[in-house]
C-alpha cells in the first residue's frame, strides 16, 4: 500500500485564465503574515486525493516563453498553468469534462499493476492528445522523465513539518484502511511530491474543481515557508537573485463541468474506482455501450426536466452533461428540455455523446497506431519541461546553500 510512483502526466500551459476563487490570507508554522504575498491559504480539510486509482503519470504543458523566476505581471501577461492526471483505469466522461478539458490536477499514491503501467501511460497520453491538447502549445510528458521532480521533492521534504503531513485527510483515511504496519512512507510524503510537481514550473494557477481548491493548501504553505526560510536577502547573500524562490499558485475554478456525477447515483462523483462500469461513460466506450448506459442510468419519476433541484440530482447531472457535450448554454438546455420526458431526453443525450466522442475515438486510434509519434511527443515535452524545472531546481539548491558542481 502506498508505493511511490513518479509516473504521472503533467500539463503546463500559458494562457490568460479567469480566476474564480476567494481565499483568505493566513499563515502557518510561525510564518509572519507579511509573507502571504497572495490571497492567502485555505483552511479546509486537506484531502489531496480526488480520485481512487493505482499509480499515475502526469502530463505537463510548459511554455518556454514565460520567465522561470516569479515576476510581477499585469492582466495582459499570459499565466502559467500546471495540471496532471493518473493513467490507470478507463478515462471517463467526468475526467474529460472536469479534468482534461479544464486541466484539473490529479495524482495519487496507491498500489498499481506494474505489468500494465507502461501500457496505461501511453494510452492516457494518446487520449489527452486525441481530446485536443496541442503539443505545439503545451508540453506533454511523463513525470518520471524529468528527474527534477524527485530532487525537489527531497529538498521540500526537509522543509516540511511532519505534523502537516500527519494531518492530511488522505493519509489518515488510507493508512487506517491499510493498517499502520502496512502503510508505505510514500503515502505520507505524497503531498510533497505533488507540491514539487507544481512549484517546479513557477505555475500561476492549478485548475481544480470547486470542491477541490483545498488541495492546493499544502503546496501554497510550502511555497510560503521555503520563500520565508531561504528566499529574500538570505538567498541574495548566497549570490542569488533574491526575492521569492517560488510563485504561490492560485486555484483556477472552471465555470462549469468540474463535477460530473455517477450515472447510477446523482450524489456521487463519477469515478474510475466505482465497482460498476455502468456508473460512468468511458471516453472509448463503443456506441452501443454508451446507448445502453444512458438507457439504464438512474432517473426519477417527476414530470419535465430541470436544473438545480436538490431533490432531483440525477436530472441535474444528466442535463449538465448534455449542456457541456452539446456546447449549449444552460438557459438553452433548460428551455429545450423543460417539457421532455426521459424517453425523449435519453436518446437525445445518447446521440450527443456519441457524436462528441466519435472524433476523439478516431484520433485516439490514429495516435496509438503511430508509436514513433507518441514517443516523440513525450520526449520533446520532457525536454522542454526540464529546461524550466532545472532552472527552478538550481535556484532552490543555491538558496538552500548546497555546493553545486
């Protein structure tokens, strides 16, 4: 239980996102509040794992035009965004609408099938590209191909109070299930790895769902702590630039689609780990499977269809999926479907899903059939990412007083 796995996909891209968040500035671990340069830290429960799954790999999109050092910027300057995903399990509609389309960061430390990991990594990379990630604008790579992630994790570990990690909800829940004697160290230190993934690229934003913005808390706290302990004049005296070593990233909340629910329970999030495959639409599901799943999905007996009725979670979920898949506005969908019954709406949703996913499935097969192309995308992405990651890592080594060769 809890094996370390540097094998996830990271995505770092440059854009001008609209930040939707409200955070209060608070410090931790004795750091003066004056070092909260950004709008604060979230004091919610820290559950850094949003999806169950075995090992992971991350895709990172990194733009080389962005300076590696934290700099002041206006709204006209493009911001760097970092995100990731685990490759195990089938990539489903929830991952696509809530994660892939909105660059939601996902990673986790759990047991995994070593025989399947490499294959799953390539498949997930292919799905990402098939969904529309433009590798000319974003660097897609496997985390373990950039060694700076491991090195920065170790450096950050030396600055991370053990009490912070012991309080992590993920560690408490999973260590309890595994039993104290069977818990791997990686499960405890996983949040530090996640922080290194983000901080290496001086990212401005990390896309997260509305219910997940607390996941960035420890990363933000670590950035503030390292900046306070080793940055500023202390770093300058060692020959460095001085100032902040890391940017303190903000959560980027997608306006819609961040929470796609199960087809069998409108109150539970669509998940790879759900026992029943009926609960999710996998991106590679054939037409007949999609039709069958929508036909059998849970609904209610109320007349008409409507959004935002707390007593009709399945209705709200299916309408939301249709809205996102069709590209229509919420108002347009509400008007179109208000007088429909389920017998009319389900075929409509089925057709929309099949039409939307078909080009993704075709492109996926093309990419998987060209292994040389996929390998080149991942190799080029790792090379570009390493340029940025190494610059950050060298700054950290210098600020912490290490003798570099």
